[in-house]
């Protein structure tokens, strides 16, 4: 009889331990999965894949991450290059949406890739950008842009 009670006690302890460990694991997993979402919404990293014939920096970035971050046409973005340079660009549909000489970012109608450019200028020569350079985009708070 004594053996029976000891074995029941053992199984109760085992059940309690497994339940506590599973709960702790699930809580830990839920906290880990929520953290990248907040960091993902603040910046976007890409690479310049080519410099086109007009000196625009063509990146590997597509529109989906922009939409996920609720970035829209007219937003001001900061582009920080691996070279250490930082510029503010206006996210626009067409080159003419910003004054001549201003920095801009837009999606190419043919490749659907994000381009960083200067209206009527050559950003690759101006900033000495090359294919393979990393770029980090971040939305500029509208209150700090004024």
C-alpha cells in the first residue's frame, strides 16, 4: 500500500512540474514573437542591387514591407547608407513630385523595386554609392520634419 501512495505522489509531482514548465515555455514564446514586430515597424534594411543609367540607386526592396509599416506616398524617410551618409527622401510616385535637386524614393514601374534618386540628378555620383551598399530606411516623424 505504501508503494501505491508513493507512486501516486510521484505522478502528481510530475504532472505539476510538466504543467508549470509548459506554461513557462508558452509565456516565453509569446513574448519572443511579439518583440520583432515592434522593431520591424521602425526600420527597413535593403541593399543597392544596381545603379541604373540615370545614376539612381535601385534597391532590392519591394512594396510589401512599406505597406506593412503603413508607409505611404508623401512620407519623409531617412535613408542611412553603410557608408555613413544619411539623407532625407520623400516617398513619391513620380520624380516630378519633388523640386529639382531634391532627394526622393519611388518604386520603379518596370521592376517594382524601390529606387533612391535625386530629381534631375545623379545620386550615385553625388553620394558615391555603389552596388552592394546596404541602406536602412526609417520613417521620419512628421512633427520633427516641420
